[in-house]
C-alpha cells in the first residue's frame, strides 16, 4: 500500500488530531513529509517529531505565499486536513469560511499546476445533518452548522474540479475518531481523565450515540484511499457502521480502569448535535477497498487509556 503512495507528500493540518497521527505514521516509516503550518499553530502533538519533517509556515488563505510554497514542494500526494470551526467556541463565520472553503480552493488551484497523483480532502460527517438512518455518501447534504456548511461547499468544489478537469480528488468524511492526541476537551479524553482522578462526570442522556472509529483504523483507510487514485470526485465515509451509546462508552471505560464511579446522567444540558442515531454506511468503502476496522471498541479504548497514562504522567 505504501509503495503506491507517491512522494513528495504534503499534509495540511498536521498539528491537529488526525493529521498528527497520519504524520506520525509516515515518520515511523522513515518518510520525510512536507507539512504546512500557521506560525501560531499549537504543535504539542508533534513537537517530538517535527524535526523529522519539512515545515513550511504559511496560511492557506494567503494565495501568493501559498503559491511559492507549493511551487517548492510540487506535491504528488496531498492530505488536506486543515480546518477551523469544529468546536463550539470556534464560531466566527467569516473565519470558518476562509479557513475551510477559501483555503481548499486556494490549495487545489495551486496543487493542480503540478499534476498531483491524489488529493484527499477531509470533509465531515456533519455535512449529512441529522438523520434517522445510516449516512450514505449518496445522500443529499443537510449541513447543521456553519462548519458543516462550508465543509459541504468544499466537497462540492472538489467534486467539480475532479469531474470537469479530471483531477484525482476525493473527499473523506470522518465520523467520531478517537485515540491518542485527541483534543483533551472531547468526550473520551474527558471521561478517561475524570476516571483516572476518581471523579464523576457530568453527561447528557445515556442513549446519545456516536459511530466511533479508532484513529489507527482511520489512518489506515486514509492510506488505502490514497493508494487507489481516481478522478471522479468520489466521497468515502470513515467510520465503522456501528454506533455506540455514551452509556456503552462510559461503562467500558469504567471496567477497563477498574473504577466503580456512577456518572451523572442528564446533568449536562442536551446539545443540538446530540443524537440517538449517528452512524456511517460503510458498504461503499467495503466494496471499493475490501476494508474493515481492525480495532474493537475495547481494543481502541485500551490503547487510548494506555496512551493517556503515559503521556500525562
């Protein structure tokens, strides 16, 4: 699979959760990757490996500076994971638009000058909006936030460029990815941290569900997709096809950490994105790539717990 991924490789958003894990994979294989960072980027996830990369400090919104960087790299494989607006505190609409849509347009327009082999754009499962059934790549989008709206617009731009100009651009839509280096304020890191400190957790309803996928499995699918370029603007979900309730997640973490701490269900107000049905339809991915996740929920949570114990001690 790796020998089918052409170099030079470029990763945007390499200091983020998924991007940093993708970068770590390539570094572990001795592959020197080009990464684009903003000068103010937080690099806590990659500070121990950053000297094994080739860094370019540029804002994707700055066309001229970006043009010079892409001319220097001439990337053959691009993993585009840079974004803003995924968290509730990131609520500036103009900044969300420029950081997602404008940045994606600029990056593709520069990269296509040098005949890349594959451009993997990272969308979001929130492009689907709220559903009562599995989310399928052929579903019409119903964005449920400004972030989702501009992710959907970026996906459509990628499809247009791919179809009209026959460019090998695809979009992936990750569901709830978890594992090492996840944002500390997210659900699973918060629960692990509280349980390790013997603290209870304030939670919404126990039947809120999510399609959880361990980050190593997500990275494996990114690589599978990148190793089979196509030029039809395809979209692929990154999930498991199974949903897990918050009750299941908490119960498993409680057992794995040998705790007996009762959560405070419904002590947190339900948020608009908390849903009882939230899962990916993975039939397209299975058919195209013969892929399925390697980690069970228990295996993924165990690795995540072990990382937390090591990283924060």
